[in-house]
C-alpha cells in the first residue's frame, strides 16, 4: 500500500510537526508513506529536528519516495539536520527532494551536498531560489557525478556566475539519465551558456530528449 500525506499550505509550524511525528496514528501509517508534502508549513530546522528525533525513536520512512519542503524557513541549519537524517540511512528510497525557497545559502549547500550523497535513488532535486552562489555550486558539483539516477536539477533564481555553471555542467556530463537543467534567473553570461551547451551537447545527440533551460 502506498500513502500520501499532503500538508501543503497548512502553516502547522514546528509545533505541528512535533505533534504529527509523535502521534501513534502517523507512526502506524509511516511505514507505507511514499510522499510527504510540507510545502509552506512554516517549519524551520526545529521541525526537521523533530522528524530526526522521531526517526531515532523508531519512526519508519524507508518507503518514502518524495519529500517536498518547499517555501519554508529551513536555512543552513535545516540542511545540517537533513544531512544527519540521510546519514542514518532513513531515506534509502527517496527519489524526489524539493527544498526550493528555503534560503539555505552556500553554507547550507555544503551540508546538502553531503546529505544527497546518501540518497542513491535520487532522480529530481529542486533548489530554486536558495541564495546559492559559487561556493555552493562547487560543493554540489563535487557530488553530482555520484547521483547516477538524477534526471532533473533545478537551480533557478540563485546567484550562479559563469564559473558556477561551468562546474555544474561538467559534473552532469557523465550522468546517464540526466535530461533537464533549469537555470533561469541566475547571473551567468555567454561564457556560462557556452559551457552548459557544450556539456549537454552529447546528451542531445545520444538521447534525444534532454534539454537545458537557459539562464536570463
């Protein structure tokens, strides 16, 4: 049995997450949960900390395939908690991770890069509007070649310059299933555009349906 828990726009906050995680009904349903949507719930790193605590007490999310944390207040501290959660092998089947609009910054991206190294089945990663710059891009580029199942990466509306996108593009070159790179709303120019088009050229020739959405 597959289960979906959608709390999108519920504004439950950290306290609400604490209540849910400790609720016996949720604990019974969790082993069959495949999707958890916490979009715009006003949670911070504290809320993720409650989830981590629950996992340490036996909460089972091993079937979870899709985790949506978009438009919250996670910041760098939230990525530290996420790193600890993934490091305990609690999300072995996660395929989709959406952390868009959380202002994690470069320091948060460093911890996120380590976190996703523990997510071998990851196919989609959304990091839109997170104030990620060169240092964060370099950290992510260092781990991307290990994500063999990755198909989609959204880095739109960050602070990526030519060097940043060059690193990302080169990191994606060898991924066999990659098809979509979203970079609109960044700071790179013609040099960065050239690097991406060169890196993805082989994908277009060999696989036919991969594309790059150009930054503006």
